[in-house]
C-alpha cells in the first residue's frame, strides 16, 4: 500500500482509459459529469480534518488516468461514504459510489488496506463482524434486558460467496 | 397490530444491546411488534461493499429474501444496515441481471428475492406508522425544558432519493419527538455531518478528530445531551469523549431516541438499559 508510483515511471493517458474503466463499473457511471468545481472538497469532513485527502483531486486523478497512483494509495479508502458531498454536488456525481468502484478495482489487484482486509476475512469466516467481541459479559447484559442471547448468525452463505467472488483474488 | 422483522445488524446486539431493548419496548407501547430475524448474515456494509459489489448485493439481498419468506417488512435500527438494505433493494429492483445472480445464490436455501418487502429505518416507523399525534397522546412523564441536540446519522438520511427518511439538509423527526416529550430541540453547527465512525477502520486519528469536532459544535450550543437513532453513531459519539482530545472536558451524555422517549412514556429506565450508558444521563432524567 505504501508504495506510491511517481509520475515519472508511469505512462499517463490523457483521455484516461482509467476513467473509462471506472465508468464501466457498477456505481462508476457518473464520473465524467464532474466539472471540477470543488464543492465536494469544501463539504468533506475528511478533507477539512486532514491534508492528505481531497475528493475533487481524487476525481481529477482518475479523470487524468493516474491509475497506479490512485490504486496503490490509501486515497480511495479514506472516503467515509457519508455522502455529504453528493448532497452538495450540482452535477449529481455520486462520489462515494465511484470510490467504491475504484476500491473494487484496487482490491482485485491486491491493493487493500490491512484493516479492510482483516474485517473482510472476519465477515467471510463468521458471517458477521463481532463474533470474537461477543463475550459472556455481554450475553448477561442481553439476558438482563430480556433479549435473546443466541444471535444465530448464518455462516454458510458467506462461505459460498467467498468461493464465488473471492477465490484466489486477495483473500487467502 | 403492525409487525416488522427486526434486522438488528452486527454492531448493536453486541456493543449497544440497550438500543435493541429500548426500541423493542417503545414500539411495543405503540402496538408495533418486532420479530427478531434469525439465521441472518451481516448486510455487507462498508467492508464487503468496498471490494465486491456483487457479494454486497448478495449479502443484503439474502436478508431481504429472508424477510420475504417471513412475510414482513424490515425494521433496521442502524444507519449502516438500513442504508445497505435500501440501496441493495433499489439495485435489485432495477437491475434484472443482478437480481438473477443473487437469486441463483439463494435458490438452494429455498429463498427468492422478488421485491415485496419494504425496509424502514426506526425514524420512519415513528413518523409513518405511529405518527406524532399518537406519540403525544402517550407521553405520561414529560421532560421539562431539557436541551437536546439531535444527531441523525449520514446513512439514515442519505442518499435521500433512495432512503426516503427525512429532509437530508434539515431533518426534523428526532427534533420533533424531543419537543413532543417536553425537551427543547437545539440546533448546532454541522448537524448533518458525519460522526466519523466509518473512518475508524482506516485512520483512527482522523476519525477521532471528526467526532470531536462534532462534540465541540454540540457543546457550543450548550446542551444537556445528544439524541441518536443509529447504534454506530451512538457508540462513536460516546467513544470520542473518552479519547485524549476530550481530556479535561465535561462529557455530554448520549441517549438513544428510544431511551429518551421510553422514559417519557413511563417505561422503567432499567428496562431501557439506561444504566448501561457510559455517560450517565441522570441530569436529563432529573428534569422530569
Ligand atoms: S462537487 Fe461534483 S462537480 Fe464539483 S468537483 Fe466535486 S464531484 Fe466534481
Ligand atoms: S462521501 Fe466521502 S468524499 Fe464525500 S463528503 Fe463524505 S467522506 Fe468526503
Ligand atoms: S453517522 Fe456515522 S455511523 Fe451513523 S450512519 Fe453515518 S457514517 Fe454511519
């Protein structure tokens, strides 16, 4: 993840095959509508909290075809998908979905932040997120509140999905 | 009696069981019965959603199909789950190819998605199924002027054309219920901004800063408490007040909407799990 390719060793395609690749993904269709006004960055809490993330700039990098730089960076994963920017964007660009599409491409090529990879491994093994966190102590709380202590999560279905969608890709 | 299939999600049952209990008890008061869903899987929000659109559709799709087999609409109480289920429902209703693929995965379990169930977030049930008049009529222990800030939750409100919960720029459901129960709904800067919760997986420091910024804005409005309608938000807004950045500052109690309302309906605080809240809301309850 940390290795970011520089402009020097990457061949940029101005018409951007990368933008077309994203456009063809589910959720990616609207990227070409962006007019680079910057309203998304202005409304983004992540951008106002850290210098490392600017949604307008990330869209621009995709439009320009900076494929390797985008896919090998943390940038597409820094969106909280809060959709505040989408609420404000006058061109109806759905940034959160575009960034999901980019993540899917990145993941296929092996770029996936460790925290995401771990969470995905857990979900595909247990069927849900918090099996390890569900302690006897919490079971007692549930019991006291009159709630069922048997959460009965289904594990079989995720095993099936793992085989179908994640085989040999990036989840071992 | 109206009945819903309750999809409680991953987070709430483990990290915030009081929310699940208070939702159940409060809705019961209004004649809404919840049937907890069994044999479900995670909705796929955020993590699976990030890496496989089809696997995400299958995970939420299976939950929708299970509700169909129960013949009940779904109630979701966390923003992330209600958002996922609604988005996937929208996709499956409009994308035949995806629907066929999901159904092929469900076939051997005897499940099928046909699109007959609705997904509602808790706030919709209050507004659409119960109604403000009925809530008003049921208040027996009103609060007296307690000042409260509503936090709605991004995925509860957005994208508005799919989730259909409230006005995304100026939401009012929580605020109205706060006032009906005798509290004062207080506006604050950045009311519809994110709590920072989804950032926890990738950058904890930034997540903490975003949450702290939210708390600081709320504090500036001089409130007695925060009211939430998303388990994930509730946990994040509580957690950030125990972090380094919050040192030396007085903590603002976070109450789930159903805990706040439940007390005004005359339900015992213990039944609503209020003693499990990490920041004691005693001074809010004392205004009754
Ligand atoms: S607000 Fe919309 S049009 Fe403007 S830069 Fe962002 S994505 Fe592009
Ligand atoms: S959806 Fe992503 S880019 Fe848009 S405002 Fe939220 S965090 Fe920023
Ligand atoms: S406010 Fe935060 S935790 Fe709640 S739904 Fe939105 S992103 Fe998720």
